[in-house]
C-alpha cells in the first residue's frame, strides 16, 4: 500500500511547487544621477542595497529570481547608504511599480569617491585582444578593452584600471574577442582580490584578426514574413542595434557581417517577441554560429516564428495633451503627469512606458517625430 501512496505524494508535491522565474525591476531617473541602488525584500533590505545596471543614461535595471511577486517591496537610492534614499516615503511594489520613475532623492552620491581597481590577468599566448566585462559596466563584452603589459611563452598578461563603488560586490569576466562568442569557458564570475593576478586559461573561442572577413548569410523564411533581422553577440545582443537583411525574393533574404566568428538568431522584427522558433509551439532555437574560416557563406532556413510582426495602427491624435511638454537636450520633458506617460515613435513602437506622477523626462532620443501619450491623451513632438 505504501508503494502506491509514495508516487501519489510525489506527484502532489510537484504540482503544488512554485518554481523561481526571472524578474526585472526598471527605474528611470534624471540624467544627472550616476548610480542607483535598490533595497527591499529582494535583498532583505540590506544596506547599501544592490547596485543596479545602467542600460541608458537615465534607466537602470535589477534582475532577480522569484517564484511569486506578491509582497515584493523596494526603494531606490543614489548611493551606498540610506541617506541617499528616495524622498518618497512609501515603498514601491512589484505588482504596480516594476517599471517606474523616481524624480527626487534625499542626497546624491559623488561618484568621484569611487575606488580605483586594477585587474591583472594571465591568459594563453594565443590571445590577441582581451576585454573586461562585469557588473561595473552592465556586462558589456566590448566596452572595456584591456592593455597587454607582458608576453612570454607561458602566456600574456593584460591589465586594466576601472572604478567601482563597492569592491566587495565587484564581479567580472574576460572576453578574448569582440563579443560573447569569445567569453571565458569558466562559467563562474571572478571576484576582486587586491594584489592578486588572475589566471584565465580557457575561452569558448579566441579572436584572431587574421581570420576576419565577410560572413554571408542566405536566409530562407516562411511565406508572409514582413522583414528579416539578426541580433547576436556582434551587437552585444542588443535589439536596438539589430541588423536588417536585404530582401531577395518573398521568402529569401541575405545579409553580410564582417567578423571572424558570430553567434546570432534570426528575427522578423528587432525585438525578442519576433524570434525564430523550432516548431509551431514556439520552442526556442539554439543560438546559431558562423565562422569566416568555415564559410564564408551559410544557407539558413527559418522554419517558424514565435510571432509575426504586424505594423501597428498609428496612434490617433484625437484628444490633445494639455500638459506642458518641451524638448531639453534631446529628451522630451512632460510636466503635470497624473498617472502614466509613454513615448512612441512614428511607426507606433512604444519606446518608454512609465507609471509616474509629476515631471517626466524621457531617455535621450534621436532626431525625429514622436508621439507622447500622457494619461491617455496624445500629442506629437519634434526632437530636433
């Protein structure tokens, strides 16, 4: 009898378990703010909190794992102490404020007080170039090239001085080329140890400038595909820098990337929602790879899309905004916001959508016409 009960108990347990999921909190602040920390139930209200990742001049994000978002509360700080916390006394809640804006803080941290840190690493002699990436630069794999200071038969030594607000929280990795295809084989992040030389012995690939050339991708896609783009490590997997393919026929496209090695996926619009899929259920395709030496021409077939992009219906300017709206240093400023504000480009793509009250300042925008939706009213604005 017990043998029959045990499988039933296991099944019951599995069906009632909650599994952790990736979550993100995003905050927009004034462009004068240099750093943002977050403290809350996500990190046991620790002081000085956790340093958030800068993704634009005015936007910061924090990623965490949680099975249930009920009861998650947090505050923002502009420095590593409570004296830098937001003026607003009430905590933000994940259920309503996972994307929000904060305009006022009690004090602002002087980033010139940041500590200088020198990272010193020994890598294989085959390494031509080395980049340092970590939580100090938003994990950008190409933003911080290191300087080679010594070369022997045993390997090459690279160094780089960086600045960090908290050496105890500093984590980093090494990348032996211009993109994540060349990252270290060791999955674990390095942590700062004063005075020690780090040894990094293996990489997924090592960039060789002699192997660089034009990689040609010929892409066959399903009928009805509106356009074709690729996003990969060569643009730091940033959809804002997606590269568009040239249409050859209704179902074939071509694109050329000048590189040695790339990893990438195909999209029918520059965004994660329009990624290629393995089957009708939308199962993800593994990252594709291509090497100039192995090609340089590759024929690719996209079997399915997770979703097909449709040009959105333009926003109708039927109810004009009465708020004071103006452009300052490439950003749109909106005064008197009651509930929320969105920035939409002329193609109808939502660039920002923020729940806030008071004055809103957008991220820096390119020259062009934008639609500003404030509390369900809209107005066109020209950014010179």
